[in-house]
């Protein structure tokens, strides 16, 4: 019998990332595991021979004091080297730990360690493909693995060992077919996981089990999913009185806090649903808005045996609804709720496409890795929604190929989208998004004609969603990417493969393929010439702009000749006609095609569809009338044509929204709710854009003053006036105020900007000054990664500052001690040069209205309210809201901003006084 494999699970803490630049180890831990049980632990502090940087001390809580009596690495090198012999090296991000260790062995005069390695990051990404993050701390939290002190080698190594063991159990739970498919592809991985997959497969083959949660879809296994049936369990009456509500809530939630505003919201929605009326509720943070609409909506749906739809803007809120809020409601009601999440078709996987891509993928690491993630995900997902997957950038490109496409041939087997539609027929409650509701108008079979009520949460974002719904974008790089994917007869791209398949058995005459090739070359030439002429005119318009700066121009101001744009359209149509004719010749004898030819044909049809989409966008932007739309060009002076984009957006979305909701208003109740729906002095700013009648009252529900007891607002009065000093001088003052404030509050600070340029310059100045070198600085557009990734990184450090612009003004939750202050650098007015804003302002001026009071000011106040909303997310939160823009006191409109804040103490102070106040408050 084969001897059991031994694993050495290793974690290091170091002074930095590069041994070549003098970084050294400060702690090492090794856990030896055999037969999936821990045999021994080794852990030691290591003297690095240098001071430990402060940010490393903040991250690891290992100080110079901790290592002062420790021995250098050389003293332990022989023992560690011996410990690792005959083991597979395992680590979370094995490349880093192993290469650092090899460098230390070399310094100690030892030969390079030889052996296999396994990376638990790579393994966890495959086996837990729906995890939001693959950092050790986040995985430990998700999987209930104990990790008391993250970034301490001993605790991290133990947690990594437990994660490794959990991954092994996860492998053994997979169906045999899935393991076979995974093992076949695992040799392309970066670490030696194929050995692990093979061992799991051997065990699976010896103990054949039937996994009740999966069924087989030709070449892979998929989760059976959840087919809904109408729930016929007993009814629960709506709790009419306060006493009934409290009794219902406390039965399920022992720590329930009575919130009168929440009860008022519930009653209003219950009544509106019954009377089929429209209602608008502004529900501030702290009143329990989500439960406030979910409970009456679900009880009403059950009472009348009808459906309610709930629409949100962000996926984050959708997930929160299903994973956090719904279980609470089910607990309160003591019954299961039939809830169905419904998204647009393109959100779902096309299993037939996936099967083809799996069979003929190009074998690149990204494609292979993404296929492995999907194979595992398919055994777990009940929805088939691709956004559940956490894949790399290259993985995203693969996902684009396997999305369901409208008007595609119906699936030959199981279909997640069809299942979601079936489930929606039985659901009490459909959870969807604004885009899905807005596109119901153009859907062949409307989905929302059978509902009795629609709750629109994040209602102010319905305007943004309507704009995006009707947005059309031209991207130069996207066109060039498609051209590159198709290629010519001479290229090693798709067309060459297509020609090869077509030549077999003379399916298509050679001259037809040559004509198609010549037409494609003509089309590319015409496209390039047209873009080149447009760029020359644009560059003439922005003469004198420095290299690297971003420019935007309205299309109407560039006076481009339509003829050349028509030529591109004509040439594309001619290519499409030829390509479609040739494709039909293929389809006529499809039974004679082998699997490889079917895949090539499928890829070919996919790219023809992409070209059709692109030419429709081209004609919409460059050749259609622009009534009621704003069309503008954006590019970077240094990188044209690569940076070239053209956008077309509607200026006024009210008619679009009214058209979509008109049929619903006839038959159902519409409930609009959001934390921010009004601004002082312009109560109807949002509701009018949403097409809501002025006769519908806006109900404003505020959390009790005690909820905001931990908040204070400070206005700094001795900042320079932004309109009377240079930008450099203002940035210097801002950087000074930020560094002093951050040091006083010891970090945990959001700094909100309105422009990326000012953010970047401020961050650069602070970094050059070295005044915040003890702090971790995260900056949107400067630090790499998505908004959520930056936020998660920020939350890991107590001494951290996050610099954000536009998207950080709202929709970001940082509860509790993770946030001590929010600094508003400038009042969040839109830039007058921002194209959509400029077009909307022009539209208002043409109607004889004041664009500042009707658009600029109310939009800025809305963002300001949302910025404050980042600070207090629960009644236990404490924080300072600091405004550096003195226009809030010097301009007549400033008081409107202050009025928009909840009832909190607002102090006007000079910077030295503010710092003293913060110091006293901290203590």
C-alpha cells in the first residue's frame, strides 16, 4: 500500500516583500500534517537584523520588542530544511512563502529546497468559487475556521492547515464526473494540485456514491436546483396594532428594538398595496427599511395569492435581501417564503455554450482555471447566475462567451434562465433589479404584467438605471478586439479555422471565402481611415491640452462628416451578408460536421452576433437623430485611438420611466423607497424625475435623535477659498488638514473628493511629505483593485485612510469601529464640464429654468446626505463628519447642506480648534 503523503503547511511574517531589497523574516510557523491530522507544530520569532516597519507592526502586531531576543534565521535553517524534507510544501500564496524561504536558505548557505508545492489560494479559488475574497482571513470567516490573530505566522499556518483539510473534504464531496473533468485539466495549474485531484478521484472510484443534489448534463454534473411550488401553508394575519407587531417580532428576535418609524412604514405599505396606490417613503438609516417593506409585502402576497416584485439597484442589496433579511422574515413568520431572484437573460450561463467551450478551449491558464471553477460551481449553484463566480480578469473574458444570448436557439437540455422564469410563476415575491424592470417594455413576453405590487428600493437610482439602460457606447478597442478575434485567411485566428472546416467536403466554394476575406480587409481599412479622420478633427479642437489629460467633446461640436460613418456601416453590412450566406451553407449539412467543426461554427456565429451588435451601436451613435440625447467623445490626449470612447445618453429619462410604469400603474401598487429621496428646498427633485405625480405625498421617516448621538459635524472655517487660490495652494491646505486630522483620530478615515485629479494630487503630496508613513493609504484610481476590494483592505488595518471619489459617496457600509471620521474635501457639485450634467443643464436653461437651483444644487445635497450616511450605520457608531469646503458657510446655499443633515451638533471651528476638539473627544 502506498505510504501516506506528508504535508508541510508553512506561513511566514516578513518586513516586506523582497529579500533581494533587504527584507527579512520575523516569524515562521510550520504545521506537519499526515493522514489529514496534525503531527507536529514548529513556530519561532526570527530576528530580522533591522527595525520592523510600522505598517508591518500594525498588520502583524509583531513589534521590535517581540523579536529582540530572537535568533537570526541561520540558527534555525538546518532544522527547518530537514523538517520540510519528504513533504509537499503547502502555503496560502505558496509562491511568496517558498521563494522567500529559498532566499533565506541560500543566505544560510543551504542548497535550494527540492519538492512539490500546493497553493491553498489556487485550491480555494477552484473549490469555493463563490467566495467574495480568497484572503486567508476572509476564507476562515466564511468557513468558520478559527483564526484569532490574522497575520501571525502560528495562527495563519494552523488556519491554512484547516483550510487545506476543508478543501480535501470538499473534493471528496464532488461527483466523480466533475473530479474526472478537473483532473484532466489540472496539469496546467501553477501548483501540483493534480496529485490531490487524482487521490480524491481514486477514493471516489472505490466508493461510488450517488450525489442526490446533482444530475448529469452530458459532460458535467449540475445542481438539481430548486423548483418551486405554490406554498399553501396557513395564513398569518397582518399585525395591525403596535402590540401585535411587537409580539410577532420579539417571538423570533429576542433582542428586537421597537422602532416606531419602521411600524409606520409597514402600515403605509400594507395600506398602499391594499388600495393599489402609489407611495413614496424616504427612510433614513436606522429605521430598518428592508424589513419595513419585506414583511407587509410578503404578508400581502400570501393574503391575496398574488405576486409582489422587489427591485433594487445594486447586486449587493439583492444578496443582502436573500441571504440576510429573508431568513429573519421567515423566522418572524415561522414559514418558508417562496422568493425568486430574477435577472436579465445575459446574467445566466448557457450550458450548451459552456460544453462547447470546455471541449475546445484554447488551453490557456485563465481558461483552464475558469473551467475548473465553473465545474465546481455548477454542482452548487441553484441560480446559474454567472455573477456568483469570483473569477480573474481573464476569467471574465471566458464568462462573456458562455452567457445566454437573446434570440439564441433554445437549449437542448436544462436551462437556468427558463427555470428562474418558471419559479417566478410560483413565487410570492420576485427579487429583481431596476434594469430588469426597465427592459420589460421591450421584452417579447413581459414578466411584470402578473404582479400586484412593485417595491422599488434605492429608488433615487432608478433614474441612473434608466440612463444606463438607454446608454449606447462606442469603444475603439472593442471593435479592434473583435476584428482581431475574427482575423483573415492569413492570420491564425477564427476565420482561418472556419476556412479549414469549410474546405472539408467542399462545403463552401473557395471563391466565396476569398470574397468574404477581401470584404473584411476592406471593412477594416475603411474603419481605420474613418477613425483617423475623426481623431485629426478632435485633436484640432483640443490643441494645447497637455499629454495624458482626459478630454471630452460633444459630437455636434466636432463637425464630423456622416458619409465616412455611413461607409463603415455599408461595408459592415456587406460583410455580414456574405458571412451569413456562407454560415447557412454550413448549417444545411450540420449532421456531417464533427465536434470540432461544430465548435468552430458556434464561435463563428458568436462573433457574427457581436458584429451585428456593434454595427447597431455605431448607427445609433453616428447616424441616428440625436433628439433628446447627449452624445460626447472621451479620449486621452496621450493614447489615441486606444482611449477613444463615444457615449450616447438620454438627457431626460422621465418619459422612459413613465412609459415603462404606465401599464403597472393601471393594475398594481408602486412603492418607492430610499434613504435619500428629498433635498431641503426642493422636495420633489427626485420624484419629478421619476414621473411621480405631485399629488403623491413624500413620507419622511427619520431614526430617533438617539440613533445619531455618536455623530458630530465640524465645518473648518480657516481653509482657503477654493475660488480665490490656485489649485496647488488649495491642495496643500487640504493635505495639511487631512494629515493633522488623521493623526488625531488615529486613522479609520474616509476622505471624499469630487474629482479624481485632485484626489491623486493630494495623495501624492501626502505621500511625498511622509507625514502619514505610519498609515496604510488606499486611494480609488491609485491603489489597484475594485471598490469592494479597496474597502475590504481598508477594514483590515486600524491605522488606515481611504481616499474615494464619486462611487464612495454612497452604497458603502463600514459599520462600527472601522470608521472614525468622514472628511468632505469639496461640496459634491458635479463638474460643469461633465457631459451628461452639461447636457441636462442646457436642457433646463432652454426651458427657462435655473440649472443651478433645479439640478446642480439638489444633486450635490443628495450626495452630501449620502456621504454622511457612510458614517453612522448603527446606533452604537461614533464618528466625526468634517467639511473642509468653506462655501458651506460663505455662500447663501450653504445652509441647505446643513439642513440636509440629521439633528446633530454642527460646530464651526478653525483647524487648531477642531484638532483639540477631536483630541478631547477621542479621550
